[in-house]
């Protein structure tokens, strides 16, 4: 296996591990805790090429689906398909779109990271909120009250962190991938 392939595998594994570790850094809220999973997914989207960002999330979801307790609710298919599973599954399209946004040439990498993180976060909510509402049989108001409003401040902080950290990390990752 050539060096570049090994570098890609290491980066994919690193971001999958960061997303998994983020599940354990949480503030317990009901029905879904606030975690750093999405921060690391946002960083994956804004630092890695699209297929690598997607691969990092797919590896994370696969490991959780086969039973490793790396979701906030444990592991296994039941945890993945539970009330908060939509947020997990929403990370798939979120990192693809967020990473594609980062491929658009820009002289303002911080702004690109900021936009990528906002769009990715919105996609996670677009998948996660309806899933939560259906699984818990909540009204639209109750779904928003339990699955959106408590998380807005934390998500704004994650978006800002991504916008500041990504422009520092992304060029180094690009250098590594060119070697």
C-alpha cells in the first residue's frame, strides 16, 4: 500500500475516532444530549475531501451499528434507529455537502468553513428533527422544543469553532495528502 493511501486511511480513522469520542463529551438533555459528535463531523466536512469526510462518518456509523457503544445511547442498530438516530444518519449528507462547499475556490477560508458548518448543521437538523418527532410521537412544537431550541447556542459555538480551526488544519491535511 502506498504512503498516500495509508495517510488517507489514518485521517479517515482519526476523524471517525474523534466523532466517536465526541459522543462521550456531553451535556445530558432529554431526549438527546448535547455532544461534540457534530463538532467533529463539521470539522471532517471542512477539513477532508468529500469521499474521505463521508468515509469517516460511515466508519463511525458502521462501528456503532455493529454494536460498539459509541453512540450517545450506546451501540447497535437499535441505538442507531432510536429517536436520535436521525441526527446520526443526517451526518452522512451533512459531511458530503459541507465538504463539497469547501471545494469551491475561495480567498476567505474562514468564511467557507463557516458556511460549510452552517449548511452541515442545518442538514443534520433537517434529518434529525422529523425522525425525532416521528419516533417519539411529538407535535412539531414539542419536537422543536426538545430537539432544536436547547441546542442552538451549542451549535453556534461549534460552527464558530469550526470556522476558526478548519483554516488552520485543512492546509496541513492537504499537504499530507499531496506527499
